[in-house]
């Protein structure tokens, strides 16, 4: 049965109900991504969207699942529009669910504009190259994996690692270094536990940046289908704030593993042919559609910087989710179980971590003149420490040369004084570089091969030695 109801296309012809998927009879004029309203026999309503509109059938994703839907009494209305989100600057300082509805006890803000949450990737020809840094107050990031305004820099974590605490610290401390421009943070959490949601809400309420943060929270007991929409709502608000309100927006979304699991579940319910580890073959495209909405646009004052975070299954960095994320983004910050077990916070594993845009945003006129050389030297010296530690495991530390023992002393000081810091400790770039020089000064000046002599003369605090 097909009819027109108040100008909207309506059908009651269900073919199949399976999980979150409803298969309907074909209907002319229905398009991919169109919003659907399912009215149950008791008058309650559920939202969904069209995943496929063909000549033989229409496939609809129901956000709250199909349990309890009776094909005989339910009515399906095709609303003739994609999923739209009403956005405004008044959404800053508020908490919403995964579909953009307020859950903080306050009414929905008055919308300035309604936007399609699906959005579009930024045209490469319209992109402006990222330059200015965002200061997080975390030395391992600011000093050695600098976050650049307009960059996509993911955090690769694992079960039990403190990625939530690191994200919360970034939310509290992030600023555009040396700038007085308008700055905002949009945070989207997908599939998190209630206690994690409570933790992030407390972070929002207790931070000095409270009026600059918006949260979208999809809980673990919420329908997984909502997780497909949650990051899109966050990015839609970020685009509005950045490109229409001229704000510099930091977007933090995760856990991307929960998002990809929802994507896999949806794909399986549609009987699609799986790819690596059961994930759909289009997962790379889907992730790229999200990540590539971030950046800087020529002629626009605002920008969108993205930090997605994910938990790697079994700490496997070659797993499809971190693997594909690494291809799309401009680097990664990897957390270490070994450092975490030693009580070092944040446990950032420097050798596999990388910020590909860092080199173009640091140095004289931005951070400090010695920053590039110091970062290079820290990486090189810490890599030497890893090799010497492996050697000491074989021959014993007492058999090492005096030079090698100095490097071991440097390695311990580097981890305990530079990498390690308090969860509420907000270090400036100047403080980070000063601490770097303190630990580098443990080494003889002759071993600082990657630092120009003029910087050694100016900042070095040790004795020349070897």
C-alpha cells in the first residue's frame, strides 16, 4: 500500500525486518540518505534513514532498531530531506546526545541554520596549508608531535590506557598559542560507558573553557546505529562555527573503534561482502568522508583541527582501523602499555608517534628558534637509548661504556621529567623547551649532533665532556 500523507510519501509495505534494517517495497522519488519516520501502532515514532533506494526494494536503517515494530500496524513516512541538524553558536557549553538532542536539562537552542549532517569533504584546491600551532600544554605533544591548526592528528590507544584522561586534559588546556582569536572545542564520544560520559561531563563543567565546549555523547547502551550519525553532528557544528562564525575549532571524536564496529554491524545486517576482519570494503571511504571535512579553507578565517582517538584491538597498529586512519591523517600519537605500567603519564610512545605538519609550524616566529633542532635531537637521542637498553639486556649495564651510561641516565630523566607530567599540569612551549634542555644537558655537548652550535652556546646547561 502506498499513499501520500500530508505531502510526505508513506508506505506500509514491509518486506523484511532484521536488526536495525527494514526492507520496504520500492517507491518512486525516494533518495539515498533521506530521513524516514516510522510510526508504531501505539503512536510512538522512530527515526531512520535510507541506505539504498533501488527498483526492487528500499533499505532503511532504523536508529533505535526494529524490535517491537509490527509490519501490519506500522507506517513509514519518507520525509523528503536528509538528516538535518539545527546549529547555532548557543550550542557552545551544552551537552547533546548522539543525534543532537540536548541531555543537559536545558531546552534546545534556537537554531540559526539547519545543515545536512552528511556534509562534504573540503575541496583540495580550496585548502589552505596548516601553519599555526595549537598548544595542548602536554610536552610530548607540543614539543615533539606538535598539533597544527587545521591538522588531523589521531591518538592510537589500547584497553586500559589513559586516553580519556589525555583527551580531557586537551579539552581543559587547548589554546591557539600566542593568539587572541575565537577558539572552540567540539567533542563527540561514541559507545562510551556511563561512567566515562559522567567523567567528560564533569570535565566540561569544571573547565575554564566551559563556554567554549560542546559535547555529543552516544552511550554504550544507545543504539549502535546512532554512532554513525554522532561524529557527523559534531563535524556539522564545527563547520558552522569555523566557516560561518570565523572560529578556530578543535574537534575530538572517539572511540573510532566503536564507530567502525557499528559500521561493521550495519554492513553485516545488509549481507554485504566483508573485507579485512569483517569490516566493509568501503570503511576507508567512510572514514575519509569524516576526516577530510577538517582543515583550513582559503579566504576563511576559521579552521577545523581534528583529534580522533581509537583503541587498537590487541594493541595491533596494523589492524584495519588504525591502519586506514593512519593513511588518511597527518601523523599519529601512539600510547605505550610499557610506559603506563611504569606509572608515566601521559604514556606517549615517541618512536612510532609522528606529526607530519610539525616542521612547517615551529621555530623562530612561531614557537622558539631552537624548537626544530631540540625536537630532532630528542628523537635521535631517545632512539639511541632504546638501542643501548637492548644492549644492556644482553651484556649487562656494568659492561657499558661511560658514554652509553650517560645515555641511559638521559633516557630515565627524559621519561620522568619531560614525558611525565601531572594530569592538571599545563606547560607552556617555553617550559617544555626548557625542560628539554635540562635533560639534554645530561649528555656531553659533543653528542648533540642535531643542534646548531649557536643554540648549544645559548641554552646548554651541562659541560662539554666527550
